[in-house]
C-alpha cells in the first residue's frame, strides 16, 4: 500500500485546513487509516484514526471537537478536517495504514501501523 498525504500549508490561528491521504495498492480500502503528527524536537503524536468502513473513529484528546477524520471509499482517500487551528498544531502530519479488526483505541500507537506516507507540513501562525 502506498500513501500520499497532501493539503498542508500556512494558516492563521483559528483557521482551517483539510488534509488528504490517498491510498493505492492491493486492498487499500480494507485498511484502518490514521493520522499522526510530529513537531520539531517532539515525539510522534497520534491524532485520529478511522476504520476500514468509515463507521468508527477515535481521536486524541487534543483533536476532539476540532478535527474530523473521514474517508471516501470510492477514492481510497482519508481526510482530516482541522478547524480552530492553534499554533501548537504546527507539525508534519503523516498518514498511516494497517490491517486492524480490534478496538481503534490501540491504534493510537505508531508502531501498530504497517504503512506510512511522506508527511505534509502544517504551520499555524499566531
């Protein structure tokens, strides 16, 4: 499975961005897909995950109420709509995919994922 993330950019605090992650390859539509982010000098941080059907999601506390993860099965694309952005959201955002049938809670760990995209930079100015 190949993943390509895009949609990052520079936005003012309070603004919005929508990230996209296009998946290609064998059975790409059957994978759970997540978003992580990594700010300079910090560890990779879980943001959100969605199951293969799009019927179940799980968010980090920092994302709840502001970010929405969704997927378009026909396009094999996962989205991360980010509203109310804050300077502390500044990071490189990576999408990841894995085969998973259990609770999405356990997909908050980056080492559970088998495939990673290259990342897209989000910069939020104050």
